[in-house]
């Protein structure tokens, strides 16, 4: 049984460093995601409860109040969806621009 301060490594690459009470994350802790993101927050019964800061490897930071009963994994799932959309849209936009540049290059070669 975990009690007090400690570090726990999850099988999926997550790491929690902080306070435990009766095998649950309880109190201040930092959750490190496998992709490099981290969450500094207050936990209550393994849930986010209180003020926290989310740091993204993409460079943005979210500060705010998190209400209990929102499991961190749901927040992480939503973040992963947004991250997927961000990279997908970036890829599509980048490839469209490349395609447009190739078409312009071909047209300019045909004209000359």
C-alpha cells in the first residue's frame, strides 16, 4: 500500500511523483506523460481536484482549476485527439502547399 510521498512508474510510460494515500494519488503531485507532457496538480482519490498546470511538449501551457471527478486519463484522451488533429491538419496543409508549389513550378517550366 502506498502512503506518503513517492514515485510510481506506470506500464504505459507515465510517471507520477507526489503524495499517496491508501494506494491513491492524494495531494500535490506531478504526472509525467510518456510523450514528455507534464501535469502539476492537486489530486484527490486519483482524480484531478483543484488548481493545476498542464505543460505541453508543443510549447503551450494551461493553468486552471480542475474539478474532482474528471479523471486525468479523460483529459489526456482529449489532448491526444487534439494533438492528432493538429498534426493531421499540419500534414494536409503542408502537402497542399507542396502540391501547389510543384504545379506552379511545372506551369512555369511549360511556359518557358
